[in-house]
C-alpha cells in the first residue's frame, strides 16, 4: 500500500513514489517555462504565451493546473512590469521590447502538482531591471538553501527578506509560498519575510513552493478590478521567481529545474 505520512499542522510528508510524480510534474513546468522564455518576443500577446503554455503542457502529458482554479481563466499567469502576480493573459496585451515579464505555471501530472515561476526582460534589460532580476533570483536560492532538515520554516523566509532588503528592494507580504503535492496549495504557508527560528521544523519529505516576489519600490500591492492581477501600489517594477523543492536528508532538491 502506498502510504503518506502526516505531521502536525496538516503538513504532508511525501513518500518516495510521490516525489517521483512531483518530479515529473515539475519537469514539465520547467521545460515549458524554458520554451516560453526562448519564444517570448516583441509583438506577441500575452494570450499567445498562454496558448503556447497549454500546448506545451499537454504535449508532455500534463494538465494546466491554473485553468479553472478558483475561477482563474487561463493556463498561465503573465505579469508585466508593475504587475506582481496573477496577470491574466489577453489578446489585447501586446509585449514590447524592454518589458519585464513574469511567467508562472502550474501542472497536474497523475494527480500531483508542479509549480514554478521565472521573470525575464524582452530584449536588453536596463540596469535597474537587471539588478532587480538578479537580486530576486538570488533571494530564491538563499531561501532554498535553508530548506534543510532540523531547520525552521521561517529560516527560509528570513534568508529571502535579508537578501532583498540589503539590496534596497522590498518583499511583497500579501502573497506567500506554500506546500505542494496532491493539491496546488498545501500547508505550510511560506512568507518571504520574518525572523529566523520560527514555525514548523523542516523534515525530509516536505515539498515546498518557495516564491519571492520583489518590488523595486515599496512592498504594498493592490488587486485590480479583474479580481486577480496584483500590481505594485507605487507603480514600481516587480519580479517573481519560484521553484518547487523537496527537503531531503542531505538538503534541498529543486524539482522544477529543467
């Protein structure tokens, strides 16, 4: 019998066979994100990217996890410039050279979920864009490095916040990372800020979607009338990177790496 072990607070420790399925789901995510970044170009619409994402997911035997989730209408989140997360693809939104674009994809494979995000600039980035992307991605890996047995969940949060704020940027506090497995969002929530040494003890078998969202200006965001798209309150640029990671006895393993 395939067993799943539970620990307090509702966190599920994944069995080895589950991790294999999660590895496949996340490999699909990683491959599709790589394809989208390679094909993204001026003149494309964000809806074009959504169609490419759905095709790429289905061609690999997966299913788009976001489409229909809590009413979300697309397979992909495309957030441009001051949009932080959950931008809805549209035929009316045409990408231009110089746009900073964040792509977030979820996949279901045999009942298990993959989730990752990446940000990139179309064409040559400005110095500010390049630095924002660099610090945000670095903060993700700083957080991932803390996903080790016997550590605490907030060690991840603190590592992200410290790296971002040292650079003079701010972490978004309204949205958080999460556990992932047979559901897209499982316990625990993973804020991108906070003191170290708090929260659940990290154990092998935990699978976590770690996702810093970083603003060039202040941390405040607002949600647009579409009910999904979150934008920076001050109009500053925002970047978003995410990996799904499993805690192993020897440390973190990134599942969503191409």
